[in-house]
């Protein structure tokens, strides 16, 4: 069974392997089979996974609705926690410093999005609601006060139990100021073998506040599993076609092959290596790989049973840091 860790000060002990629900949205990750998705959700519960992350933007609420239907009993019984997100009004990822808050998170949009997510999930209260993008420059916007007040009011009304921030891609420094606010209890951030940027100031904040850290993209969108090769062809319309454009598939393949050379009887697969790397950081509350099939769930859950990586392996991985940002290209 999957081990648990505290989610900051939110009061939840959540599974250290969580369920990333982006792929359940259907629209950007193509090749999704709904029956397999339902099986994956049920398998996750059977494996002891108690933290599920989704967003209103994932398939225009389809991911939320699927989770709500399949896991309704577990949600209402309080056996699992479902986190979701308010999408930026302008639908721009990542958030830009120069954009006024009225174009991203005006108060009415925050409230309306929350109501939609409550309906989609079939609940009266959201365990964790997150702003899906952020930039600390927005704290200086005069209209941020109204948005912040609406967030506080939604919590006082019992519609949102806890608030968090989904930090911009490869840019944890853009959310340090807002995360210092006691209303914000969690940070969702990219952290993996290649990208260690969160291990600096953000992890320091997590230790001192404390802050619940939700790690996304542990597999670098598949590059860290070894399944992306120079010859890989993605389904038509799949967003990874752009993410791995040009010679990026070949780069990912070379990097994965170098990591595969490190595997031994203690760490046997690249997926295991990637997840156990994330779990080796005590600041991490939960890691949320995307899972669309029951076999993926079982494989990822097994990483929790094996625990953090041995010190010798962590040392070897230091040479594999890779600074890049393919989201912006």
C-alpha cells in the first residue's frame, strides 16, 4: 500500500503517490479510453491512493466529472481528497507578469469556477482549490485585493476548505511572496531528476511555513520513462507533438539512455527511479504522475513501497540535471 505524508498544515495525511488527472480530460492527451480511465481510478483507491488532482480546464471539466462519478462514495466518506484548480480567465499558461489580474483571476471568475467544480465533482466543498497559474507581480495589482477577499469568503462559506497555488513551469521564484500568505497552504510545482529548481527557496519555505508541496511532472511529460524515442509518433492532436518537437525526442532518448545505465538491482526501471527521486525529498507531500490505465497505477504505487532512493543513486543523479523550458517554445 502507498505510504502517506502530511499535506502541509491542511490537516490531510495524503498518499505520497497521488493521481494526476490531466490525462482524463481527453482533449490534450489523446488516445484516452474512458473505460480504462475508470478502471485506473478504481485501482488507485485499491492501491491506497488518497490524493487526486484535477482541474476545471482538463477537458472543460470532463476530468472533474469522471472523478466525481467514479469516486463519489470515497469522496463523500472522506476517504480521499480531490484537489482542483481555477483556470485563468484569459486561458494563458503560464501567467505573465504584465497581465492585469482582471484578465486572469477577477473575483467573479474565481467564484464562478469554484461553483462549476463543485457541480462537476458532486460535492458541497472542495478539499483543495488552487489557482492554476500565478505570478507574484499580480500582488501589486490594486484589483488583487477583491480577488483575495473572494477566496477568503469562499473558505468562510465552507465551499473551499483549503487554497493553494499551481506554480508556473520551471519558475518557483514567481510564487514565493504569495505562498508566504497563511491562506495559501499548498504549492504545486515541477520537480524531477532534470529540474531541481524547486529545491531552493520554495523547499525552504515549505520547511519553515510549513507548506504542502505537490510535485507534478515527475516523468517530464514521459521523457523520464524512456518511452519517448526519436521515432515516437504521438496521436493526432496530442499536445506532446509540440512539446517534443524538432530534435527534442532524440534529446530525450539520449538522456533516458544515460539514466538507464544507472539502473541496478536496487532501482530497476526509469519510472521507479523518477518517482523515488521525488520521494527522496522530505519537503514533498505527494507526487502526482498522470495515470490513465490500471497498470500504470500499480507500477507507480510500487515506488512508494520501495521508499526513497539510496544515497549513492542520488549522488549519481546530480550529473543529470537538465535546464530547459520546452513549454515556452
